[in-house]
C-alpha cells in the first residue's frame, strides 16, 4: 500500500472491525443457520467454535497484519515466505465468492425498506419473501445494492461509513433490544426461546457431524475471518495496541448482536407458525419473521423502514470492507486507479451473483460451499502459517502492547497450532463428506 496510514485512534480500529464483523452474518445468517441446523444444539456448537477457534484465529490474522503493515497477500512475502502468498490469494478469493451472494441478500434488504414503507408484506410475509427473493426483481435489487457498494469504494468516501458505523452498532443494539422486549409478549415466545436456547443433548450428539461444519463456518463468517479483511485492518494498527483486548471486544460485541437477532426472530416465527427448520425459517427467517412482526405493531411501517435501514447500513459496512480489501490489493500491485478497479470488480461480482439472484437454491449452494470449503480452507492455511511457520515470532508480536501475556502467549500458540487446525480439519472432512457423498445433498444438484 502506497499511502500507509494508521488508525487515528484505538477505538477507530475496534469500531471498524466491528463494523465489518456485524452484518448480515449476525442478523440474517445466524438465525437462518440456527433454524436449519437443529436450533439450540447449533447455538452451543457455534459458541464453542467462536471461543476456541474463531477468537484465536482472529488473533492470528491480527498478528499477520500488524507485523507486516501490508495487504493480506504481500504480508507473506514481507515475512520472507513468498510461496505462502497463495494463502492471501485464497483469502481474497474467498471474500469475493462470499460477496457475490451477499449482494443479493443486500438487495433483499433494499426491497424490504421499500416494502415496509408501503406495507407491502403486511398481509402475507412469507409470500412476499418468495416473490422478491429470486428472479428479475432480485437481480435489479442486487445491482442497486452493488452499485452503492462500488460507488462508496470508488469514491473512497469511507469517512462517511466510519461515521455511520459509529451510529450503526448502537442503533442495531437498541432496536434489537426493543424488538426483543416486544416479541417476549407474543404467544409463541416460550416455544421460540426453547427452540433457540434449550439444546437437546441427544440431538446434539446425533447431528454433530452435520452441525459442526456449519457452526465453525458461521464463526468464521460472522467474525470476517478468512477473507483478508482482518489482516488488512490490523495492518493499520500501531504497535502499542492490545490486540488481545481489541479482539475480545470485537468477538463479544459481535456475538451479542447475533444472539439478539435470534431472540427476536424465533419467538415471531413460532408465533406465526412458520416452518422453522425449512422454508421461511431458512434463508427467509429474518425477513419473514421481522416483517410479520411489523405487520402487527402500531407504526409498523415506520418501524420496518428504520429496522431494515439499519440492517442495510450493517450490510453495506461489511460489503465495503470486503470490496475494499480486493481493490486495495489490486491497486497496490497493478497500478490501476481505484475508480476503474471498483466498477470492474463490481461487474465480475454481479455476474457471479446472478445464479444466486435467480434462484435461492443457488444462493444456498454458494453459501454452503463458502461455509464448508472456502472459509475453513482459508483460515486453516493462515493458522498453519502463523502457528507453525511464524511460531514464537507470532507470540512476540501478539505480546506487544498487552503489557505481558504471561503464559497466555503459549496457550494461544498451541491453541492455533492444535485446536484450530484440528477443528478445521474435522470441519473440512465432515463438510466435504456431506457435499460429495450424502445422496440428498448431491454436489452438483443444488435443487
Ligand atoms: N462478518 C460479516 C457479516 O457478518 C461477514 C462479511 C464481511 C460478509 C464482509 C461479507 C462481507 O456480515
């Protein structure tokens, strides 16, 4: 990067990282993955994965970024390991893949802002979701969302986004708490909490093989790991930041937002009698549930516009962080100005996102592939590099700014070396097994 900057303030880094982390991963994916993977059992595996795999892996990305102060690909050559640049390339590719269908969901959010203003979904929330989530409508909405993302990145007006982020996270929390308090009064609330929060140990054991890959993938997705984002962001961090404390704050905030989303979505879904584990409880969970809620409360239209407006900002700030990473890398290496790069990458993203916009079955397939293959592979490669190649150097870097970690540094190193690596190998094995071998999840038959 030619114009190397550092974050002006320490909260600047933490807030930007939270802005990237808090997004559709928390508000849309988390309830959706919970619904389709067995409810509370999934939540338990997910929380364990965040703590034991996601958090240490995030610190590994931070170490890489802050040690080298360069983009996620060149970081490896800066450390004298040119061959490992492929790992950075894989991360950029993973982000690109994910962004292709993320834009489609961003388009749904745009549609729901308009739909709220008109009260369009009030009479039939599930039917409305079906009609806007795929087909020409979805293609147009995807293009508009993508144009917003490209426009912001091309103009480089990230300042605006930084400011929006500062308002966004608190507003999401306030709105979600208000919604959660209101849905607690619904008749289906108890059943919703039960589905979301009381795991059945028998089911957990029986379904561990299918749940684990999604729980680990969800931890990576929601923490923005394996997509070159956290390496890039931490490359702007000065030496005296406490990476462990920063990472902890990011992980905790991000997890709380996801939990809040679940506390809102499930009581509504069970109240309206939606098929939680499939159909509207799947990709439509957030949209159908909240829309049904807004259809019944006073000032529902206003509530809907504000709510989906906040979701839009959360989605934008995540999408921007991802496109920015790709543009920054290309900009550094090929000397093409960003106002050409951003639209060019945007067109490629649009094309790759087309199948997902035309049919939600494709979206689900792209998403599964990201969860079960791209994200675990990308984080695994980074963990192997940081844990086994950098080793004690990585611990030394992590220690900077912490005022001494004690034995914590060693514990982290061995967690990255063994726990993270083993968990991902297991995830990959289980995920690939399911994609290729399980008959009804045939690899080339998303339908
Ligand atoms: N953590 C982000 C989210 O939860 C993941 C993401 C970041 C996805 C950037 C796309 C782009 O939404």
